C-alpha cells in the first residue's frame, strides 16, 4: 500500500488592531495539548493555562522623566515566558489575547 504524507495545517497568523500603550504588550498564549502522553484526552476544564506565548504587538515604551521613551526589550514574534497572575485576558473577534506589562515577562525563549 502507498503511504500518504500528512500535511501539517498552515499556521494562521493572528492579527489584532489593538495598539498597546506605554510598556504594555499583547501576547497570544500557546495552546495546550489535548492529549496526555498516555493517550488520555483532556477536557477543556482540566487543561492548565500555559504561561508561554508569542508577542503580537508592543507599545512605544516606558515614558521617562525627561519625556523620552525607554525602548522595550521584546518585539513582535518573540516567544516569551510570563507570570500567570499578570496578564489581562481579552477577545478580539474569535482570537484570544493577553494584555500585560513588559515587567510581567520573565524570559524570552530562544
């Protein structure tokens, strides 16, 4: 029998018209797995919310006392690890995003 290669679904780039202010950033959370390593399917209520995501949009930076802006260390497209208590969740159409301060980001994943 001939084997057919399964194609991975194309990853849709999610866009938002939201422009965060100051040192705030918009992050799209990484989705959790639906199945455990043992093959058990998890319902939505049993899944842990990941504290990992991809930066979608960034603000202009923190306003300093002299009126200039401090540039942000993260940029759109960065994969980040963030605190679980910091982000504010919101929906833009069918997409779910997180709004947080840059200070809530713990690390940029390489």
